C-alpha cells in the first residue's frame, strides 16, 4: 500500500489524493463508506459558497461544537482509504500521524485569530456529487437557504425582480426536500426562487394590509416586502409534502413580519391569513386547522 505524506506548506495542507470523479461516485453510493452522519456533515460544507467553511463557522451556524465535524470527516476519510485499499495518509511535522480528513477536504490556514483553517471539499468529490445529484434537485447555494434571515438577505442582495402579478399557483403538492441535521433537530431548505414567486404574486405588497407603508427596493421599481411561511418551516417534519411552496408563503411588510413572529395580536393576523389561504393549502395537501396553526406560533415564541 502506498504511503501518502501530508505536510503543511505556507499554511496549506498538501497531500496528493488521486481519487477520480468516477471513483467518488462509487464511494458515494456505498453506505458503508458514506453513512448518515458523514453525509449530513458533508452537506453542510457542500451548500456553503465554494463548498468551503471553517469548522468554527459550521459549528456556530448549526449550534454545534466547533470540533463536532472533525471526527466525522476524519472517520469518513479513513473509510474511503480502506475501501480503495491503495494508499494510506501519513502526517508529518505538526500533523497528527493518522490525519485522514485530507482525503475528503483540502485545508488552508486563514489569517484570523485564534488560528482557524478553511476546509474545502475536494474538487473531484464536488463534481461527483453534482453529477449524481446526490443531495437532490440539483441544489445550488445561490437558490436555497436554511434560515429565514439567510433567505431574506439573499433576496435583498439580488436586484433582479420580475414584473409583479405574473406568477400563478400550480395547485400541485411538492415533495419535501432533504434536510440537514443540526443540534436540535433538522433544517429544511428554503428556495429563493419560490419566495420571489410568492412576492411576485402578491405584487410586492403587504398581504395583511395592502396599504401598509413600505419602500422601494434599491435598483428596482418594486416595493420591499419579505416572504413569510404561513405554516412554519420548523414544522416540516409534521407534513408529508413540502412547506416551501408559493401557496404557503405570503408577502409581508417589515412591521407585520416582526409582529407575526414576536408581537401581541398575531392571532388576528393569522386568522385573516388562514381564511384567505386555507383552501389553497388544502389543494396541495397542507391540511391544518386555525387552532393548530396558532399553536405552532405560540410554541415558536417559547
């Protein structure tokens, strides 16, 4: 078996890992190599810009220990080496002798204090994931996000908007997408395109009251409103179909969006919204009573 040396040169981990795209495809399909924990960890990096992030930032984003992914990815690297059976990584210098993560990720020290390393999924593995559509529906970090704040910021940063009132509801239920595992449960993706369709359908007006004041988007002729999932995405596990659909998203002014999450009197807002959307929701198999919907929001505030 070949011994591949891993060393640090100018802050970058260097090791010749010669695994082809086709080999990665076979490995990805092997559940003994890519178990559920390693798939969940890998996905967290895959959805990041350039498939890169530090362990610290991954931990912060998903409310996990900053070192929580190290063991998982290191274990994955070891299983990849064992399955291929042609090389074994050996660290030299200050690198642990059994370093295996380098099989899966490139690593480079970044100029911050305390010292942190940027991990990036290997290019051939990224290509294999894309060609297999491994995480479903050809996911793109430019279109799907895992929190409301990320989604709103992404929409706000994009100045390209369609003319209002062109989108129409399909009336067809959609399958829910794959989630990622976090400390307190699962997070499901939110599509920027779907939310923009919902804002478009509403004419970029507040659907609680179309006369509520708003303002023009920068570099656009359209008003600024924010997308809000009527049945919260946090309750996706309770439904067999996707909650990230236009029928379940309303356009709200900034004040109403804060009020429905945090303010008194949100029950009246929900009652109005529910009356207008309940039939649309039923058509796409999102069947919920007003009482249960209100209960979801009360639980959200605890």
